[in-house]
C-alpha cells in the first residue's frame, strides 16, 4: 500500500463534499442525537468506508512531537468525523474522549488496542489485543483506552465522536493519563503520547497504575523518547536516561510480588487468566526492549541467559524436592558403589545434579561426562563437571561405553515424538549388558501440577510459566511459555525464554520403549514417594516418575 506524505485536505464544509460512505455517516448522525456505541458501530459498518475514502485527510508527515496524525474531516453541530494516520511505532496516550458520549472507530491496519479500568484510585489494564483491518469498535464516554501501530507499515483509522447537545468540540477537555507521574493532563487537541507542556491546559492528580500497566507505559514512553532523541528534539535525551534507570530498576519487585500474591494460589497456579495474559504481555514487551537496548539478538539457543537463572529457579528446588532423594534411592537399590562407574549424564544442564552425585554419592569426577544441547548450559556446567555440547541422537561414543546413563528433569520429553524411542535405543546402545539407566519423566497429566510461578529461595528470581496442551499429528504435547525476571544489584533483568514443547506419551508406552531397547529389568517409580508404579497405571500422584532400567 503506497502511503505518500502530502498536505492533508481541509475539513469538508458540506455533507455533499464527502465521499459517499462518509455522507451516509454524516446524514445518519445529522438526524440522530441519542445513540448508543453499538448503534454508532452499526452505522459505520453499514457505510462500508474504505481507507481510500479517508486518504485525502492522511497526515503521515505529522510532526514527531505529535505521536500520530490527526485531521478533521467533517464537523456537525454535535458530532465530528476525523481521520488518524499511524506510522510504525505511533501510539496515542492513554485517554478518554472528553465530551464524547457515543462514537465508533474503524481501523484499516493491524492496530493495537488497549483498554483500562479506573477504580478507587487505581488504573489497571483490562485488555490488550490487535485489530484486524476493517474492524469497528464502539466508543463511549466511559472508555479509557490507547491505540497504536505496532506493525511495520503505516495505516489510517476513521473516528466518529458525538453527543446529544450542540458543542464546539466534542472531544474537548479530554483526559490523558501520565502514568509515570500519576497525573491527568487535560487537553483540547490530540491525545498524544508524551505531550508537550504547551498543549496541556492543566493537570490534576491521577490514578496509581498496577505493576503491568506502569511497566508497559514506561516501555512505550521509552520508545517514544528514543524516536525523539533520534530526531534531535530538545530535552528528549535528558528525559530518556532517568526513565531507563527507573524502568529497569528493582523498584518494581515489591509491586510485582504483590500482584502475584493477589492472583496466584499457594500452589503457584494463576487464578485470573485475563490478568495473567496481560502481565505476561507487558513483561515480554519490556524484555524485547531490554534486549534491543543491550544489542542482543534472540538466537536459536533459548536457554541463553536462562542458564544463569536455571539453578535457583529449577535445578536446586527440584534437587530438594525429589531428585536428590531419587538418586539416593537409585544408589541404594541399583548401584551401591559409584566410585568406579563410568557415568554419562544426558541433558546435564548446569551440572548441579552431577556435582551432587560426585560430592554426595561417591561418583568419580574423571569418570563422569555431562552433555547438553545448549552451549549456554554447558558453559555453566564446565565450572562443576566435565561437560561438552552434544545431542544424544548424534552422539559419537568413539568406542567408549558407559556403566550408567542418567537423565534429569525429563530431558527426553523435549525431543519430537518420533525420536524419543530413538533416543532411548541410542542410550541403551551406549551401555554394556548389565548397564543401568536412571532418569525422570512426566505423566500426560503433568499440567495439573505444573505451576505458573516459580521462585528462587530469596524471591529475587521469578519465573512465569504459561502451559497448555497441544496436539500435533495425533500426539500430545505440553507447551510452556517461559518468562524470567531477576532482581539483583539494584536492577531488573528480563529473559524471555520462549516456548518449550514436551512430548507426553502414556506411561505404558515409555515402559515399552525401555523394555524393547534394554531387553531387561524395567521399573517405574513415583518421583516423590518412590513407590513402584503398577504396570496398568495411567498416571501417578506427583505426575513425575523415575525409570530404572538394566540392560539384558
């Protein structure tokens, strides 16, 4: 779509001067004063407006101080028809519509729309979503919202505002919410983001934002000021530096913990899906901004940065909850003396579990090798054990064999469904007759246990997890989106670890994989109680289980 920057047309003086679609809207409103937003929306839909109809009022060359283009198309006694022009990155402020009592907005691009609730001195985000081109939304005088262009191409939007009485400016005396300073700015013109002071009539005390609402506001304000700095606008750089310090400081830790306490139960499961989605959206936007500022690209290794937090969030708690006890059980029941055993740890992560085996179970440092597909994890592991980057499916044993193979934290579940059995067979091939395997797995209903929040012991590292069950070619997976927040040294560091899929085969299928590959003794134990799982069982109480297998 070719959007040229040109001088916008002047407002039409007569209805007859408007394109046919806009004539329909103007005539309908000229004879109607008592409308509801749903009725106004229907009028706009019936008019069948196209972007070409409002193109004469495009203002893609708007001054950078204005955070979008805004042109009046037609003004009636009690209503206004306007066109807005949105360049990539343009966003309005959070605002209401002044004297407007009913109206509608039609978008001609993938506009982002956020709505807010103000209650008892607090402002919270109700929803944030993306419109499809052509969508129309009704507007009322109670609506507090924000629009913007998160895409890479410019587009326009049509806006119609009205009220029952004749009025000089329907959208006059609008409120723009400055969430950085908890102020309301009163304006008669555009509801621009980071308004110049000369365009504000007066200010008054505003509501206090909750954690995700303030965070997203600071992210968008940062992007706005960055553009102003690039354009050489006076004063922008002086505002940007302290804003970045506030945005990525640890000042929000207490507020975030408070939000989580109010919306997550004692088992770590979120109790408000709308809030949970918004919180994750806003943190993800902040993580993207932080990565851009640092000049870091999102590489193929999703455990980059996550490796630094992994021990405190996952490995150490899992060690304390079930892995240490499971390994002690394995030693007692299957391998009383580990001192001379050649041990291969598949998916060793940071090497914390393997170091426990060396320090507490008598395993030999020289006889143990840890391997992991993530170089970031291996870098951490090498500080503790002998470790190398590798994939079990392509592992070259160079004639070596191992007495024991171990997998921790359901490593094999991260493989595609068709390759789990292959990995088990490959593992069996690394062991001699009598060789042992021990590792943990998850049941198909693991999601009933899986928490949405995980914390380090000091609560300075927080992990937010959004799991869902998905089907792919007839196989079930648990997919988890992971976002980590670390508060340390006075700063907030964000790590979006992406989405991780885990294949969820039934217990009896996993048992069958091992029986076929090992040809010997196979037993399954609940990972927490260490009770033997019956062969006919579909699950176990903890939703985690250990597999112990001896090669026949």
